C-alpha cells in the first residue's frame, strides 16, 4: 500500500527581542556548541547570524581585469611559441 504523505513540518520561532537579549542567547548557543555531547558544530553555525564584512567595491573588477590580461598574455605567448 502507498504510504500517506506527511504535511510540512512547522517549526515555531519565537519573536525577535532586544539586541542585548539576542546577544546573550547567541553566547549561550556558542557555549553549547563547545560541549562535546551536543550535535555537530555545523548545525549551530547555520543558526548563528553571520556578520557581513564590508568589502572594497573595486576588488572584483580589479581581479577580473587581472585575469583578462593574464588570458590575453597567455594567448599571445602561445601564438609566438607556435608561429
């Protein structure tokens, strides 16, 4: 017989509180992550809020320009070598 499909699991999420309480809760979660009997560290890392680092906006274009020049110079070297 075909098994009955189960519904979507709903996880209750408490409403957001003040920053001081959030930081205290995050410290408690980090303290739990260091205990050996808890689940794997990956689960706790997914639940923590990652702080976005401010990046230089010119980094990606400069890397792209560098790669373009490297590819062009490689093509020129190949043309010289096989001509």
